[in-house]
């Protein structure tokens, strides 16, 4: 699919590692969360409201997220990723939400050394689509226009 993509935007997310799972970089390999997924029939259950504390969200925004959330399919987290090429060769923008952590993880930091990857920082938490939707939309528009700009 990579040849069909002009640019990928990762919004404060993990990035896949060939042969690795979502939990590959976690200190405990995500053992606790993997157990929660197993206990919930293969689903990552919804989180409580206090999970969103300190992320720049109002009580109304948190209520909206919770009201429209669904459990996350656990297989996307526990099955190994299969990449057909180096991720660093794919044009990408990585959006780092500073309230969730002011440094990208090791895998992302390494990918950002590629001249095809760009870092954009946002002074908000992990859910900028709620806390700063206009600013995030502008980042997405900028990434889209960057993708269509011919290179010389």
C-alpha cells in the first residue's frame, strides 16, 4: 500500500515495527494490558474518565469521548505487524502531543532522522482532535499540501 500513499500522519501514536506488536517497546511487554484484553474476550475495554486527566480536555470533551467510544479490538495490539518495506522511507509527519510526553519514543526518534519524516509538536494531550481540532486540521492540511508539492 505504501506506493499509493503520498504521506502518512501519525497523531501521537505508536508506529509499527516489522514483526513487533503494539507492546514491543513497553518495559513489561504490555503484560498487564494483554491480560486485560484476554479477560475481555479479545477487546481492550473502555477506560474510565480519570484516564483523561491532565490531557487538556474539558469535562464535556471527556464525556463526549466516553459516550461515543467502543472497545478496541485487541488483535490489532497483540498480533505482530508485517511491513513490506522500511517505514523510514515512507513520507510521514509525526504529531507529538506534549502533555502526553515531551519526547518521542525511541522508534519514532529513529524514524525522525529520515529526511522523509517530519515532527510537529502540539501543546496538548493525546486527543488533539477534541482539545485542539482546528490546529490539528491545519497540520493535516499542511501535510496534504506537502504531499502534493512537486520536488525539484
